[in-house]
């Protein structure tokens, strides 16, 4: 694949982060193969995750083709950029097509990035993990590499304003590859979630800033973020409100 826009976008992001003095600590990047297909499965805590999840892969000389909701590709400005970077649109009403596209990318030697929780975790904990990532890796016959971010929620996440704080610490942890076969998708998905949970514990333990009383810290570490249960309730309410707006718009059309 020809990548005319991807490298300069990475360079721009790295320059911005360096100018802001961000302290990005990456461990385990060697677990991402330097060649051949792979699936990177990352937790999802903020809107900048698409940028930061690609950093350990870039260290290995790889570019990640992220799966992202179709609506992002419909945007007048962002859509052409996403397509130029060969990311994969996900139409939730026809999910099999995007899964097939991801499998094809992997078989062609590409690294595919997926956020298996499907939406941003308001609790900054690991939510329920969907079966897509293990299924893609199993069908393509490629490794499934777990990745965890912590600190990116402080840039921009649900319910918070955009910020570029100076000296922001960000933890990026890459775990050992998993090798799903597709024989037991539920068990392999549970294995992925356990790997993500273990990496999150490591990332939080290594995080240099105090967590107590911070909006960006999980409740069980003394932060004021919603618990997993509270976050799930907020997600349900948001989904219902979105469906109501959609229905109202259709009625008025």
C-alpha cells in the first residue's frame, strides 16, 4: 500500500508531543512483528487512542490500519484522510463486511488495529470485550497482540474538554502475542480481556502522577471516574438518547 499521508501525520504528532514535553513510556513494542500480519487489540479511554496506539508499531517499522466507525469516514475532511491512511470503516449494520476486510488486510501482511471494547470506557477500566479481534486473528492465522494505554484520557475523552497539558505522562504497554485458533471464541476473548486487565494494572502502577481525587483516574484507585457499573448506565442512557434523536430526525424528514 502506498502511504503518502500517514508518515507525515505521524511526524507531526510526534513533533507536537515533543514540544509539549510529553513523557511517553512504551514497553513491549518488540512483541509486534516487524513483518507479516497481526492484530493489535487496545483498550479505549480517549479520542487520541488512534494516534498513540500506533506508536509502538511505528517503532517496529509498521503502520497500523485501524478499524473505525463508518461515520468517521463520512466526514468531509476526516474521511479522505482516513481513507488515505488505509484504515477500515466499520458499518455496525453490516459488521461481517468490515471483519472480512480486516482478515484480508492481515493476510496481505498488514497490522490491523481494533478497540475490542467498541466504545470509550468512561471508567478507564477494561469494559466487556467483543469477540471480533480474536476472530479476525484466528481467521487470518496471525498473532493477536494486546495493547494498553493510560494517560491518553487526559487529552480528550467523553464528557471532558480537549487539553494538551505540558509534561503529560502516557503509559503504553504491549503484551505478549496471543494465538487464537477460533475453536473457542468465548474463551479466547476472555483470555484477551485478562491480558488487557493485567497490562492496565501494570500501566497504572507505573503511572507517575498521583491518582487520588483525579477525574481521569479509575474509582478503585481513588479517582472520581465512574465505576464500571455507573459507566455502563451512562452508556445505555447515551445510546437511548442517540436513538431518540435519530428517530425524531427521521420523523421530521
